[in-house]
């Protein structure tokens, strides 16, 4: 049976996520044989080329994608980044200006402009970046929960060294922990723009977008993280959570399963998969997953409560009661477990 263009693209993206790069390339090229100007196939094939340090081969692919659909911001970022990798700085400047005219967010383009400006400085006056002492202090503040001090130092570093991608990543994490998600999105987007091949940065951006309810955008970020690092178990789990919230349960099940295959002791992924299986009506499998999560992490409150939900649905009320009671023992103010226990009794 011959694949449709959409089916070939879906299979190509799936292979790309799983790290099956030859299969992904073959499927993208099948699409281009039929539709040479297909924007997603061209762009994804370009991403593949960049991932193996062939930015020169990516350039015509990114350009075709951009010309086919200039409304997609990521197409602009990928093309400009590849131009700079190939030291075509003047062309990159021209496309930055074109991107501005198309309405691409200026704050994202400013990062590229800063990089280009730095490239024009004589080597002896280039900013090397923050000192190791500053970075150690930044990490220490963050790891010890001193978010105010961490934010102040991260802001200072990013102002002095606007190309220092790690500082933007940490600033995004600090702002996210402080609940300032809109600002965290901006910081994480800057980190992604500075280093489009950083899978962790894409995952971080997805996390903040998901909290803001921007699920379609979060899905794109997690997918890009997986494309860049197919062994990134946390990104597979986060993508699955997003798919679950979007109501795409079968896809969520597949992503959770992939996360667990990569990291068998991933208690959160086991429990999350248990919730999805319960929603799909696969109750015995759901019990097994929640039980595995608890075996891996006995103090995992949510897993005990989730197990109780599934046991109750199976009519195993005494066991459900025991699970809810254990959840409450671990977290006495766990309102959901109290409510579920009340309904079960």
C-alpha cells in the first residue's frame, strides 16, 4: 500500500525521534520526489544534515522550506543559523532584516545580530564570557534554592555576555521555578536561538510553554528535543504528558513506552503511563504500571493515589482504600487523595 504524503511525513518524524536517521532521511526524500517544495520535509532533512555537521547541505533545504512557508519562525532561525555556521554572515544579515519585515519576533532575531556583531570584533577585544567563579556562584545559588540571588547574577551575566547560552538556560530555569512563566519562555527561547542544536534547551522551552497551556507549541519543542537527542527519556515523557493533555492517548502511550525503554527505572513515566492506560480502559496494565512506579519509588504519593483510582474502577475497593490511605500518610494535605478516599468508603 502506497503511503500518502502525510503518512510518510508522520513516519519520517517518528523515525527521526527514535534516532533512525537513515529511515527518516529516506522518508523525507520520498516526499520530496513527489513534492519537491514540501516545507516540513525540506526543513527536517536540513535538520538532519546540520546534526551531522553538514550545514552546507542544509542551506538549500532550509531556503526551500522558508520560501514555501515564510510564516514559520523556526524556518527563519534554522536558515540564519546555518548561514552563520557556513560563515555567510552578510547573507545572514540580509535574512535577519527580511525576517523582521515578515514579523518574526525581534527579540529572537537580536540574538543572531549580537552573534554577528561579535564576529566582526577583532579577536583581542572579543568578550570571552563570564568567569568560572561567576558560573560556580550562579549554579550554587540555583542549586541551594536562592532564586533571587541566582536571578540577579544570571541577568547580570546575560547583559554583559548576551551570547552566553548557558546563563540564559539557567535564567529560564530560575524564572520558571519562580512562577514567572512568560519571562521564562523568553529566556528559554533565547537559549534555543543561541544554540538550536541543544536538546535540553528545547525541552526546557517546552516545559514553560506547557505550563502556560500552549500545548501545540510545547509539542513542537519536545519533538525538536527528541529529534536532536533520540535517547532523551525526559523529553519523551514530557511529550507524552502534552499529548495526553491534548487527548491523543494512543500517541501518549507510545511516547511513555519509549521513555521507559530508554530509562527503565523512570518511576514518573511508569505512573504517567498508568494514568493513560486507565483512560484507555486498559485497567490491569494500568495497575501494573502504577505498582512498578511504587516499587521504584515507594514514597511516590501520586502513584499510590493513581493506583487507588484504577483499583476503584476495577471494583477492588479495599485495595483502593489502602492505596489512598498510603498516599495520605505520605502527604497529609493531599486533597485529591482525601476526596477519592471519601468516595470509596
